[in-house]
C-alpha cells in the first residue's frame, strides 16, 4: 500500500488526517511543506505536527522512494485557492502521484450499470456529508466540505465549497472560486472564475469573473483578484 503524505500544515489538514483515519482507516505517514516554507517558518528536519513528522516536499522521492507514496494536497483557500493550484503543478513537476479522498460518509454516485455517473479529476477532497449528484463533472483540486452539487452540473478546478453550500441542477462553475457556508445557486446559473460568494448568499443570476456576491438581499460587485484574495484571507 502506498504511503499517504498530506501537503499542508493547517487545522483543516489535521481534521482531514483525523477523518481519513477514523472513518476510512487510512493512515497518514507524514505531513510535508516546501523547503522554502519550512525555512521561512524556522522548521527543521526534526519538526513535527499532529504527532507526525514534517518533511520537505522536494525530497519525498529520496525519503519514501519513487512511486511508493501519494500526496494529498490540503491547503486552504487563501489567494482564491491559487496556493493549492501552484502546489498541484509542483507535484506534477516532481512526478508525485496526487491523491484524492472521498469520505465513506459522502454520497457520490460513480456508476450505474457500468455507466460513469460522476466524472472526477485528480486531487479532489470530499468531507463527510458531501453530496455529488449523478451526471455531474468536477475537475481537479476541489475541496468539498459537506456541500451539495446537484445533477448535470459542471465544475472546474481549485474551488472551495463550504459546509451546506448547495447548487440546483445544470450549474456551470469555473475555476478558483470560493462558496461560503449556506450559500446557494439557482439552476442553470453560470459562475465565472475567481468569484467569492459569501455565507448565505443566494445567487440567481450569472456571475462574471472576479465577482463578490454577498447577502442579505444579494449584492454583487465586479472587482479584482487582489481585492477578493484580501477579503477572503481576512474573513
């Protein structure tokens, strides 16, 4: 069995490790960070987190052997998920296998009589309570924290879906978006890229790239990635 390495050192990474072990019997061998990040924060080769060693990302092949491990990328939504996107690209550069995780308490309808009902890319994480309805497609690097994405929807890459977020059917979602707790999207809506949908917001109209959508009585504003990143990082 390949060793599981979590890339990231956050509370959510710790929760993922806990849930994988408790709910699915998956043991995490270690956490890892890039060497630059470890140096910046004064972490050396003896560093530990969550009672696991913290190892340099760039040296995983040396430590565990090529092809003997997979990396699960569990970093947050800072900078509109671009940090997770960059780490995904680095894993590909180093030839690391990027793992996904689907909680046994998530509902994802893969197949019905050998017909693929849900199509998933690489590096997606579905926490307990997540629901992906049939005939839906997700790209790479999405984090779904107990959210629901309804039938015949199409989702791009590196989005974050918070608890109790819900879409209706036939929704199209781009890349690098953040959807807050309890937000919702009406059927057949199109959401662009780098949009921030705040907690409880109900989206009933298409959203252009870099839109900030907030409740109550939905207010939307076209802005830029830097402003959205600042707002998201300081929530």
